[in-house]
């Protein structure tokens, strides 16, 4: 699809911290792609739109099924960066048969979105991108598991710096996702378990070698990796505190540690550790995943755009292409 003939991508919350950075990332990848920056404040949205070029600013009302937008204005996709508790953003996309990108739903709260898809399965492509930082745990892990013929354990350790929460929408998501559930779901020896208290605590080494305490967290990565890799045990633990960079007095970073154990193709027991670090924090990483998802939903990567359906990131995005994008936008990937 040519960006010269495409309608604008509607970015709801596009004037926020992560939304504006995702829009900027899309602009860098596709200079001619029209964008619509949507928010509650036209002034803020217009400021972002002006900085991007080839972008318009609109005000949206999440209480309305039509989002309060003009009926004669067309869009190519809907990308919300705010938690839409009514899901009118999804209704809007389905009513118009355009792709929808879900960015804020925890694995335990997807039922309303899944129900909308099940009721109208042919309406629009729906991509769940509510993985850790929009794919940084799942997609690289799929690249690193290729050295294994059999995978026993995948342990993911995420470091979110306490200075790196982002804007109000991100803070609200974090509070909701970490406090709504008393227990966290993990895969343990082939069984899905709900764990809490001491069982939900795991210590792992930050990229500077310092041991930190993490708490089990269950974004879509755990379920997605279980299906694709066949691993018997998978968990993701989140440390919210100091990152390695801020501990050295530098700008905060975001870090992901991927540890895999299993057998190689000769039957030998092996293990690997990969570290992914972005020295500017979580927002650029999230923006990369969202931009790559929009690119795929619109067929801007050279492959046909997906038909109506319900997708996870690993079912649509190419892991190698995503990993290359991470490096292109400043992430550092190291094998230990």
C-alpha cells in the first residue's frame, strides 16, 4: 500500500509521552504517512501535529461510539494510547472495517475485546500489542530460541526505572495492571499457576551484574511464548526501581534480561542470556513496537495487510525485522 493514497492513522492519546513518540517513530519510518493526533486538548494535539508534518489534530470523545469525529473523515487504523474502558475506539474501528491496535489491556482483562471480536469476527483486524513494552520480550526471544531444539525454561527480567514511568496514562496503566490482581499467572513445569506472596518474588541480575528483586508480572508475553516455544516453564518478573544507568548517575535506561535453558540440536543441555538495553528508557522501545505494528497492519512493510481477525504480535510481526528496528532506534542487544 502506498502512503500517498492512505487515510490518516488515528492515534488516540497521540499528544502524550509515548503516543507522541510513537507518532514520531512512524513519521521517521514513513515520511509520507498521514497521521491524525487525537486527544482531549486540541492545542496539545495541534502542537504535536505541527512538529510532525503531514498530520492533523482532532479532539475525541471516548464516551461516543463515533468518538465525536466527523462522519465524512476517513482513517486507516485506530491506535489508542489511553485506556478506553468503554471500548468505543474498538467499536469505531469495527464499524469502519479498519485495523485496531490494543496497547493497554492486561492478559486478565481482555474479555471485552475478545467478545467484540467473537461477535463480529469479519469486521476488522485486531492486534493485541499489550506485551511488555509492545513486544520487546516476545519477539527477540523468538530469535534467541532458534539455538534450541527443546526449551525447558524461559525467564524474563524487566527493569523499569522509577524515574521512567512516562505520562499520566502510563502511570494509570501500571497502577491498574499491578494492583488489580492478587495473584499472577505463570507457566510452571507445564502447568498454568496463579502465584502470589513469596512465590511471586524472584531475584535476577541487572545488566550491570547487581542482583535486584522482581515481582511476577503477566503481560501477553508469557502466554504467547508458551504456545510458540513449547517451553515448560515461563515467567516474567518486573523490577521497579533503579536501572543500571541511573545507578551510575546517568540517564535512566530500560532493561530486559532473557534467560533460556534447554537442549541444543545435538541434544546437549545449554543455556543462554541476552540483554536488551535502551539508554533513553521505556518510551522509545514501546514506540518501536507500536510503529512496527501499525506498519504491519497497513501492509507498509511490503507484505499484504492482514485480513479481519484477532492477532498477537508474534503471529503478524517478523521477529528479525523487529530486532533490527530495535538496533536502528538505539537499543543495545548483548549476548552474555
